[in-house]
C-alpha cells in the first residue's frame, strides 16, 4: 500500500500511566515524510484503570488474557470517541502501540495489551499495532522503536531525548543512529508524588524543595544496568526489582527522595551526551515540563536543550507510532537492528482489517 499521503491516528499509552495519547496526523510522502498534527488529545486514566494496569504485571495468565480483552475494547472506545469529537472523516489506519504490561526481552517475551484483532472490528478501521513482538522474536530488545522516527522526522538534532516513564535517547552517528533506554524517570517520580496526593510534580517544584542525599545517589548511580552497553531497554519489572527497593530502604521525606532522584536522572542522562560539543538535544515527553530536571541537565552538560511546542512534547511518541504504521503499510523498514539488537532490520507490526 503506497500513497502520496496518509491520514492516520497514532495511539500511545506509556508506562507512567499518565493516560492515552491520540494524535490525528497527515503524512505527505514526498522525498521525506512531512507531517502535520491535525488534532491531539490525552485521555487520562480513571483511578480504576490506573490501578488495574499497575497491578497487571502480577496477574496469572488467564486473568491477564481477560484484562487484554477488556482493555482492547476500552481502547477502541477511547479512539472512537476521539474520532467522533474531532469529526474525523478521512482515515487510512489507526496505528496503536497498546500498553506494555511485561517487557522481558532477555526471556524472549514482551506483552502490550490492547492489540487483539478485535480492535479492528470494534473500530471498523484498518489497525496497525503490536510493533514490539516481532523484534523480540528476532532476538532484539523490542525497544526503543522511536529512533526510526527520530531519524526521519527530526534529523536536525544530534540527540532526541524522550522523558516519559523512562528516559530513552536517539543519537546520530554519521548516517547511523544509536538508541537505547537510559533510566527510569516518571515511573519513579510519579510513584512518590502520588503518595502526596498529586499525579505528578508540577514543574519539579516538590523535588526542588528537597535536599540531596549523597549516599542514596551513590547507590542509584551504581545500578548494574548503567554499566551495560547498548542495545538495552528497561521495563517496569526493573523499576520494581532494582530501583524502588533502594529508595524504600531509606527513611527520607518524599521531597528529598524526589530531589535526589532528579539529580540521579540528570547525571545518567548527561553522562551519555558528548561533553566536547554543544550539540542540540530535542527534549520531549512529560519530563520536558519538569523545570528542575531541565535546569540540572544544563548544569551538567554544555549541550543545547531544545524544548519544542507542546504538541511535539506531548505527542511525539503517538506521532512516531503513526509513522511506524505508515511504514508498515508501505512494507518499509520501521525497526532498526542496530538499535534493538535484532538479527535484521524489519517491518514490524500486525495489520488487522475489519471483517
């Protein structure tokens, strides 16, 4: 399926459980893929859904299958409401990431719920989804998948840094691109701000009011993952097994934990940036609104940190999953083996059509 332009909806749900990001996008296919985000919205999870998704990692297989069916239907309802509210008439495909419940590439397994074939029937639309499974089957990490979008859509930047549930980065190295997960961000920060009755730390103000604990920082910075070479990726399993036990082992006020963890994130992120040049870094994801974190990036690095317009900050991943879907429809590579460690570049994802 090759056309001169595509109208698609990109759908993304991140591990930080902020909500479901939806972006209605026009891609004009010429020598490159020029894009315009026509409409965009984040649908917050209800308390009930957030609790279900947060606890899903511990479910038995039969219960997880039930949740997958329930979430697939719920996700379709959210997408249909987005289509109706924005009076979307022209639509070539819905390109959906789903929601990651388990990510264990070392065991040859990854699961994103919401990607059952029924979603196409519910929507009565072509759906491109389940982008990670094939890469893991080919020996890859199944992540990160965004770098091909960084290469095609944001080539003006040396680095593209996304600060969502996890920090991940794409780096241009000549004609190649290197990308990997760096550390957990909002999965950890939001875990503690919710204990204060807040969904997130607005502009990092709570963290800014805390005090650094050097011993805690030392323990965090010595996590084994940071010594591994790319390709490498992270999942919520790692946060619960490695990070939270360290943070929960100390009796500190939450502002001090947040302050120390922000310093930790800033140090881990800036450590991977080239210290010799003032490279441009595009910063997106919810963490881009954390002024305290961005301030610390600038304190530790000479790079130029570029904060784009809000639609790019909030919906870059939904945008890129829209692109991944278009590339899949065209039969083109949308996952890079150099990034994920798979045995070959490939066109990943499943295409469902309504029966």
